C-alpha cells in the first residue's frame, strides 16, 4: 500500500482513460500528458496503460509500506526518496517504510509517478482515471488516502536505467489543423491565431486551457447546435478568446471550433502552466 501524506495542489489517479463512451456523454479522461504516463510505466516494466498518480505542480509526499520500484516522468519535479535525492525519468527503488517527496517542477505542470505493479483502485467503466468534469472514477487524492499496488508477476523486467527527455520549451509552438468550424471566422482570425502569442490564464485545468491574447472575430452570428468535441479542439466562446480542450473536456459543445491541435501536440499543451506564452502554426 501507498499512503498519501501530502497530495500537493492536485493529485489524481490516471490511466489511459475510458474511450468509447462519448455517445453516452462520458469523456475519455485519462492522463493529460499520455506520453509521460506511458513512459513512466515502461520504465518500471508495467503495461503502458497501468494506473499512475498525476501530480499538478508537485509538492507531494507518499509513504510506501512495502519495497517498490517507481519512476517519475513529465514535468521535472525534484525527487527525494527516504531523504536522498533521486533522478526523474529513471527507475528508482523505494525501501519499505520510505517517504517519496516530489518538489515543485521548475517547468511544466504535470508529473507522473508509476509504481511497478500499477495502482489498483477501483475501475469505473473500465478505467481507474479520475475525471474532474463528470466526477467519474476515484476522488482526487487527499492526505490519509491509501492506494493498493498490484502484483509484479509476469511483468517485463526493468531494463532501462535512464530515459533522457528534452527540456520543456518556455514558449512552445503548437501545430494546429484548421476547422471544423473555421468557416465561422474570417481569414484575419486564423492569421491572429497563428501569428500572435497567447498567454495561459490561471483558469486552466484538466478540462481545458483558457488563453488570453488577440480575440478571434466571427463572421457568422448565432450559436451552433451542440456537436461532438475532441481532445485538442480549440473552441472560441463569445469573448473571442480561445480554449484548448484537454483530457476531461465535455463530449459536446456549442461554440465554434476554429482548429484542432495535431495529436502529437496534446501532451505538450498539457504541460503549459499559467503565465506561459504559447503560439500556434498551421500544420
């Protein structure tokens, strides 16, 4: 078992989510930075989709009842095991009774801690993920929570001692595909979106990233009937300021979508923190 001593600003259990239920109004959810979760699991020999802890801005402490192997990926939070510093993006042994502390990462927003065997919290619709929008899955972690860990029989051996990761860019440029409702905007809107920087606002969470910058003007009046939404959609409400949808986004929406992030850019978007600037370019 793992005891949560301090969860930090927001810590949730995440796996690869619950796809296939959007027609029922159930978002996929899952890790906001899916790439980081997959890597953390590979480093400890787990299947890529095993449940991990997703930390927001670190600041957490966990205590392990039994010896374990862990790996931390994503935002590079400083890791301390039993009082000694340890590297991220690498397997790390945790002795029985030891505390694991995550500091606040100097860049990025979300860090992922995988434990060999995976976290065995209960499944809801096939997933162990916390969905902050719908409330499905386990609640966000709080002090005193205890997390069961699965067995290790049949898992892959731990064979990699380090997985170097490039630094997270201070001002990333994200590739975007136009549409499906870019015809609701004039050409000046696309130009503004792809030629000026936007700033990530504090009103940002696992549902989406609210941006501040050049408003995007419409050429059509009225509102859409609700239609399906996907992760990475750039939706534009009446304010003209775009919102980039992340893992816990609603399955439908009535504001026009001017573009959608290329799928490879979603993990980078998930690491944006308030105050950062971001640019877009057409793919």
